[in-house]
C-alpha cells in the first residue's frame, strides 16, 4: 500500500510498516505488558517469566524497569538486542504495511486505536513545547538512559506509546470499526495477568485515506481555536502523548543523535504509536500515586514545615474513607474551579494508618504538582531513599504498609480538561495521570524495524 498524501511526514505522521508475529507463535505468551508497569512488584515479572519460559515472546525484547537496579543492565541489554536479531533471522516476524485498527477489551470495556508512525521532527518533549506532537506530562530525563542504550543498537522497536487526539465528532478512528471498513484480523489473543483481549485488523486503503484526511483536519488552526478558545495563530497540537512519553522521548533522543549522518527518511525518524480518541467512552483516566521507599525522616513534620500553615493532616478510619474524601475534594474542585482551591491527598503509613492531607493555599494548580514538589525536596534532603510511581489504590495501600514505606494517594485530572490545560499551560507535572490502571496498559504485540 502506498502512503496517502495526507499522511506524508510533513503532516507529522504516516501509515505504519509493521512486523507481526508469524502464524504459529503463541500470542498469549508473545504479548506482555509495558515495561514501565509493576516496577515495585518484581514478583509480577517473575510470574510472567515462568509463564513464558523459552517461548518466543516480547518479554525477551524489552527491559522491565522493575530490574533497572539489579546491576545486570549491560548483559540484559545485549541479550535483548541479540534476541531481536535472532527472531528476525529465524523469520518469527512477518511484514505488514498499512493502517491497523486495534481493539482492546478489558474490564468489560472495548477501546479502539489506530496504529501510526509519528514523525519525530514534529515532537519536542521540553516543558515549553509548541510542537505538533507534545507531552502531556513532564519528562524525567534520568529515566531515558537505559532505554536509549536498549534502542541505540536495536533492530526493532516495540510500542507501548498511547497518543491522544481530540476528535469530538469521532471522524478518525470510529468509522474504521464500522462494517466493511476493517479487514480480517491480523492477530487476536487473550492477554496474560488479567489484561483482557486484544485484536488488530487491517484497514483498506480507502478508509485509511479518509482517516488520514480527518486526522489532518483536526490540526487546522481554526479548528483548534474553536475547540480550546485560543487565538487562531496558536501553534496547533494534534497529538498529545498520554502513555509512553519516555519511550517517545527516547526515540527522539536517538533521532537527534543520528539525523546528521542518515537520510531524512531513515526509519529512526519515526516511532510507532497507537492513537486513541480522548472522547472514546471506554478510555478512562486513573491517578498515579507516589510511594516513598526508605523513609528516614519524620514525614508528617516535613509536610507541615514544607507546605506551611495552610496544611492540615487529619486521621480517617479506613482506606475507603480516605479515598472518599480525596474523590470528594477532586469533584468539588472540578465543579467549582479556582473558587475552591483546596487540595486533598491521602497518606498511607504502616500500621496501617490512613490520613488526609489538606492544603488550602496550594502552591500548584493541581494536587500532584503540590505533592511532587514536596517529594522532590524531601528526597533531596535525605528524607527517603527513593520514590516509585504506583498504579492502583489497592496496590499503593498494600505497598505503603511495609516498614519504611509511605504512600500518597491522589485524585486525577479530568479527561475534559487535560488537553486544554496542556495547550494553554504546557505539560502537567510528571506522572500526573494514567490511561487506565496497570493491567489496562498496552501489551506489546507489533514491532517495527528501526535500522
């Protein structure tokens, strides 16, 4: 299939050229969850390793971040790159060119996405980004180094990047799910560890052309001005990186290093992503909580000293009560806006002990911004050894009860305000929200050649 004109690199995207597992590969073992999930639960990855064994699997092609501190990064990265070469040599992957509609069913909801290659020339992950492709959250540059080492000599990329578009009319992805638009299933499988089901369908050339044209139309300045109430000369934002910003930033970093020595159409210029409509009713946002590890200082005294007299910390009888108070505060802020600035954050400590932190004069517009600034200072002063970013209320509450740990439970930004905030204010604080809980994250199925 030729790439439609509307999907030329100047538009910031093009239709993908994929590598898919060949017939006969056990897809239930092939597909594993994104490498940045369950970072505080190595037992999850141990179960996955037992389930996969020596079978062909994307587990052997990625570096689970639960093992970043294990001290074996160099041999692990070498093994990943060698396995990529072996899988290609043995013909375990077959080429597919053209649009692919992805359907993911989990917890009774089915969300849809479109696989595209994004042009990294149109992506800037800095805090002042005005590029066509933008991060929704701040980038933790220190997290890029191991991913860069994996990608630098890799033959393949495997995407867990989910990118959002603001398409209230459902003109891009939704028509591809209609009868006659999609072709046969290229793959379909149940996913391990409660991940539900995923299927990918080929899309014919005519429907792909229409989707590309509809996508390009969303970036027109007048359309952006109407959607967000901004001046018509505001630099357009077509794609907002929802999940996998660090993977896309890694791809951008590599491209910046090699662009002067390779041709403009080198595959490293592009990155494979799944594009989803923020208006998809099956797509929901979840908060990303903070887990302090190795707490040494008096955390409560540090909170009071750092956040000042506008801060109060009140005990609550249970985890359920803590969640309810945080959710109620977030709902009030969403409905009342700046007229109700008070923020509420849950605190879980060993015991278990549950409290609600209230900040009536917050230094940041979002609770996550207020908290992250405190956490950064607390770590810098030696108050704790590390912080982890945890998905799921239950997971946070379980991990935070371990000796020397403490957890902060957050609400999340509403879908309705996310993209407008990013366009008007820039990226939100790092790890502000998650597109679903951990088990809903993208599983690796497709790959793409990058050399």
